[in-house]
C-alpha cells in the first residue's frame, strides 16, 4: 500500500490567514495599531510593554491595551491591569503560539468593554517561543522581536526565522551586558545578514535605557498609518 501524506498545516494556516485579513480590516476601520511581541520566555516582554505604554501615553496621548498569551496563568494580565491597561488573558493550554481566532475573541471582548475605536494601540504578547508564532499572522501592523542579553548572541543563528520576520529588533537587558559573554559584533553581523532593514534598539526596559529612542520611532510608525 502506497504511503499517503496528509497536509494538516495548510488548511490551518489558510483559515488563519482569512481571520488575519478580517482582523486587519477591523483594525484599519477603528484606527487601532497592533504590535505582535515575539520572544522566548524571560526576555522581558512584559516589562518592555509596560515601559512602552507609559511613553506612548505620556509622549503622544495614545491609549494602549494588551492581549496576553500564555500556556497557563493570568499573572501578566493582572500586572497590566494594575498598570491601568485594559488586558485580556488567553491561555493556550499547551499551544506554543496565538492564532487568529483567539485574537478575534479578545478583540470582541475589548470592543464590548471599552469600544475598539477607543484603543489606539494593542500589544499582543505572544507565547514565549522562537519557532511557532512566526507562522501565524494575527493582523498586526508590526511584529517586534525581543532578545535579552542573558539568552546569548547566538539565538539569531539558531532561530533565524523569527529574526527575519520581525519588523523591529529590541536587544533588552543591556544594563547587565558586562556580566555576560555577549558578542555584540556577532549579534550585529548575524542581523545584518538576516534582516538588515529592520531597525534595532538596545534597551534596558527595567531601567529605561534606550526606551525613549524605541518609543519615538514607534510613535512615528503609528503616525504614518494615520496620515
């Protein structure tokens, strides 16, 4: 009997693309700018989002909300709410990425709670993973990749896809760089090869270093979509 290969990925991705297109149109209609935040666990996504929210609010009067994606728990969503951001928690129960149907449900919840037109920016804090999330379009305007210094300069070499996909690169926790053997030249050279057009920002989200430059650039991107 001849072997038969069943492609289960294509129908899933096709369905997700349709949902992503619907989300993109919906965000366009309400003027909501959406950022898909990608990284491995522990890179500082939550702290980066909190610091970015503060600066977008204070510098440009932008109203931000966040969709939190985790395998389990609502720890990060609680943190965001305590900081004054509307937050929706998605627990994937083991799935290593968020998908369009999950985002659609979260957006519906935001729309009912505060009105989507009253949210200028939505951060999607994706599940911490350097492989799966890159395959699933969520209707975002921008995807960013956050790498932290303690993870090592070899991550772009080992996981090139997610670094190639990102529209901006953030290197976080640069304040602790002296304590780690992080080769900045190798990191820079690898990104030059993989994704030379994406802007790069060296930041310490916890201490604020580099965050103004990152947020000033981001505000410019948001304003361009409204021009």
